[in-house]
């Protein structure tokens, strides 16, 4: 009888140990699964599809292979339904130059000089005060074959604007100043300030006849007290260039003013040619 109870006791302990091991394994698996889920979420959240309706998102890119188009928050096809772009789907070595111009600090003339030397058309996305305070530069851009695009009147977070009337006010204000200075209607090219947008905003822009432009190549060039090293900037911009790129640079950058001539030469040596966004729109 003692032997029987001894066997039962041993068997009970065996089951308890086995159950504990199974429980421990289950908990470990759950923890690993949870951690994996967090890792996957971390690396994919910047590659989400277009935000729904009024939900805002900041345009972002993931560079996965040198010389190849990066992955954006949305695909070329998803953006196309809103007449929006971030790159061209092409194998041709062509690129599109754009500059965001929130204010003038003396660097734009050198940028225009480099563009003229290379016969490279560009779009300058300007805010309202830039036009009114730099009329000669606006006229020079026009005279040298560039396009002046709309970067809004006051550079707000446009995703917080929920009515067509308020949205239209930010864009039409720039149009009016531009027409006063040039006597021409403004080309309806729009870039959301800071790249913050929502599908509602994209729909509003389309309703006004605008094409919205994000970008597939940019770098941190906007901090005035912390400008990029010129050679490091060239290395980064030549490494990440790709066929069909829409390049975003800031005209306020002293580094850009310094390197643009050399940068354009290097891109030409790599086989790239410069094209107007008007061509991209016409082909879409």
C-alpha cells in the first residue's frame, strides 16, 4: 500500500512539474509573441496606407535599397486617386527638383544660378510672405522657366483644417498675391506644410484643381544653426537618388546653396536628367 501511495505521489509530482513546464512555456510563447508584435508594429507603422478621412499623418519614407525608390506612407497608386504624387513609376533616370521656400535668407540667388547653369527646371513651393517680400526673386523664377507652387499662406498644420472654406483660404491667399505680382494665374501645385496631411485635405486640394506633391528624396537641411556638412550632404543625396525621384530641398539652406552646382553635376554624371513636374502631371 505504501508503495502504491509512493507511486501516486511521484506521479502527482511529475504531473505538477510537467504542468508547470507547460504553463511556463505557454507564458514564454505569449511574451515572445507580444514582443514580436511590437517589433513588427514599430517597423511597419511608417509604411501605413493613407490615413482615413480627417485622420492626419506625416509623410515618411523607408529607404530599403540604394538607387531604388523608397517605400512611402502610401503607394503611387493610392495617391493617384487624389491627383497626388511622391515619385514617378519609371526606370528612366529622370528626376524632379523642388524647393520649399518659407522665407528668404540670401541663399535663393545661388540656387537659381546653379539651376540656370544646368538648365534644370524646378518648382519653388512658397508661402504667402515669401512672395510679397521677394517679388524680384519670384519674377526671376518665372523668367528662368521655373514653377512657383503653393505652400499655403501661413504654413499651418493643414490636417487640422476641416472645412473646404478654411482650406481654400490658405491656398487662394497665395494665388492672389502671386497674380498681383506676376499678372498670371498660379500653377495649381500644392505641398502640405511639414508633409502633414489627411485624405480629407487631399480631396479638398483636388476639389480646388490642385495636384499635391510629396517627395521621395530629402534630408535634414532646414536647421539654420545646424547646417549639414557639404560633403556628407552630397554623399547622402547621390546615394539615395533613384529613377523618377521627386527631390525636396530647402532654399533657406546655405549648404544647398553651396553644393547644388556640384550635386547637379554628379547626378548628371550618374546619367540623370532634370524634368519639370508639368511633364509628370501631363503623363499621369
